[in-house]
């Protein structure tokens, strides 16, 4: 600061010193007032260049920790959604196991097990719904596609947490249900094991002669029949006309189911008399032999007759002369023998219109079969395996199939199932058991006690899988809770360090501002006095 010499009035050094001091005070006062108004200690890079650099890095880290904390919360919420789905799934599985255990007891009948099966299928469908609907934004959480999801749970590169859930929790993934793909599916053992008469091999079976019978799913039913529902079934070959030459009356089989006549008996035709052609009855059940008229004597009883099918429609008619010697006479319709013979009981009178016969017929080279469920109840089937010639369905409870002696024959049941029968000469009466999975979703089979017991074991395994997933998920969620606390504490500490560098100490700044305000006032007063000092020299000019 320059020395003051009041004798030299060309320059007012005292006033200049006071002015310079006032300017410095004003500058300092402005700095402190700026800090007080902004709350910041550093308002420009010139205030503290090094401090600004350090504080900026700390601010970035503090903000990054805030984002990491938010990410951890989002990740926890995401996994909470998955946990809620798994928890509800576990509840459903526990109920399903109880239902399967109920079905494993023989206190339940076939229909009751079928009801349980329907309920189990609905529960499996609900599990699939849970899997498809448990998602975070567009990410599926329970379908096994969660692989190495990265949660940024720290500030720096590679400070992340990984989550994977490779288990597919759908009913198929848990192995508690199968999903149809548009065609019916057969399940069970493969190979050619089993034997005729009650074998218990599935998918492929063979008869006593080693002839393999294969089962093929075709999907939808035909001839107005619906496809089979899921369950255990059995194809029973009931009878075969045991001659490889189809059409021979000698190979035809006749079964009399009831008769009212005491005067005569129906039997299979045994010959082709006089070169007359043969046109057997079609294989079928429920035929009726009717006597329309009867004349002559007991030794030459002339009978006019007709044969009606199960629908009451006449299929054959003719006139036959019977002897009283008990000789079987092959019936013919005037053109062909029909594969049946009629024998009059010796010593009886003329046959009358009351002498009707109810009978079933199996034509030469044909096979008779039935399809039964696990309760041995016959299922409706396509009788002939195909739609009949007039385009209408031919459905019933027993099927009749013409077999081939040179190749395999395919039989369509009309219920979504075909089975292939080998060469006619190799076929024998046998039972073929199999498990059937219907077309569509959530195929479950508890139609027998043993199947229900096996399914109960599958449900137990599924419960274990879901519980393991929940345990893994819970462990990661607990880890994220710890990480959340760690990140929160780190953010507070970094924010504190940033605040000490960047933010103003308001008490200190207020004190300094008050100080410089007072100094400002004194400097102004001294500047006024300095401006008056040169006037004292005027007394020298008096």
C-alpha cells in the first residue's frame, strides 16, 4: 500500500488506498453472498479447480449409486413377480398331488378317476397360464428362457449381478403333462414285448403267433365320432373266421344270440351246393331270421323267409324246403348261398311265423373286435373302419374288418386311433392294451390306480423342482437385499464427501458476509475522509 503524502494533492494516495481496499472488500463480499445464495462453495471453476474436478467425479459416482440402488429395487421386484408365480404353482401342485393320491386308491371307480383326470388337466392348464403370464415387461420369467440376465447393481463396469432360471416350469417342463401337437400320441414302452390274452405292453404289442399289431394316432374322430379322451384302453380281437379264403361259406362263423323256435336251428353254411354262387351276409350283430310263411308237410316243409339287419331292414330273402330228418339245408336267395344253413328239428310240425332267430354273423376272412376303456366299457367305434357306400356313418360297439392274407390291414376305429393287423393267417384272438393321449393340451392319464400312483410320484418330483427354483430365487433376492444396503450406505458416504467439497458452509459464509459488509461500510467512510484530507492545505493560502 502506497504511503500517503497529503502535501501532494495531484494524487490522492489515501483515497486510492481506501478505494482499492473497498474494491477488494466488495469482491470478497460478492463471493460470500454468491455462496449464500447458491449454497455452493464452488460456483465457478476458478473458485477451486482441483476441488471441482474431485467433486464432479464424486457427484457422478453418487448419482451412479442412486441408479444402482434403483436397479436393485427393480431386480428385486422382477424376481418377486417370478416368486409369486412359483408360489402359486406350488399351491396348485400340492392340490394336484392330493387328487392323484385320491385316484391311486381303488375306492374310486373309472368314472370318478375320469373326473379327477379332468380336474388335473385343468390344473395343469392353469400352471401353463401362470408360466405364460408371469413376465416382466416382455421377458418371460418361468419358461426356462431366463439366461444370464444382467442387473447393473454397481457404479463401475462389470459391477453387476447375474440371474439365470433355466428350468421350464410349464406342465411339460415339469413332466406332469404332455401337450398335443395336432395328432394323437401313444405313450408307453416300445418294442414287441407282450403276449396274447391280457398282455400289458404299450404302444407296440404282438399276438401269440408273433404278429405285431401297431397302434397309430390319427387325431380327430371320423363318421361323427369324437376322438378318444386320455386314458388306458384295450383292443380285444373277439373272433376270426378261421380260413384264409375270404368268401368261403366253410369259413363263416355264426353265433346264435337268442332263439324262440323249438322247431329249427340256424348254423353256418358248410358248402356251395350245385355250383351256386356265394354272397355271404355282411359281418354284423343283431340279425333276425323271420319265417314269413310255412307250407307242406313235416317231411317237406316249404319255408319262405327273410333276414333283417339290426336296423330292421331286410337284407336277404328266399324260399327253402326243409326235411324232417334233421338235415342242414344251405339257405340261398335264389341266386347265391348266403353262408347260413337251416335245420328242422326231427319229429316236429311245420315252422310258423313265430319261429324267429336272433343271431350274429362273421363272414369268412373277417375279424370281430371291440375297443374298451379301463373299466371294460365298450366304446362306440366305426363298425367297418370306413364310411359305408351311401356316405353315412356305420357306427356301433363292435367292429368287423375284412383281413388280407398277403399284407397288413389298417383298421380305423373312427375315434382318432388306427391299428394295423398283420397277415390274416397269423392273427389270433388277443387283447392289446395301450395308453392314449388325446389331441390338445395338458394330457394326463390317471385312469387306473397304477397310473395315478405313478402320476403322484411325478407331481412330487415337480414340487421338488419348483421348491428348488424358489430357494435359488430367494437366495438371490436375499443377496440383493444386502447389496441394496451396501449401495445405499456407499451413496450416502460419497454424497457426504462431495458435499464437503462442493457445498458452502452456510454459517461460515454468513459470518464472512457480515464481516465484509461492516468492512465495506468502514472503507466507504475512510474513502470519504481521504477525499477531504487535501482540503487542509487551503489554509496555507490565507
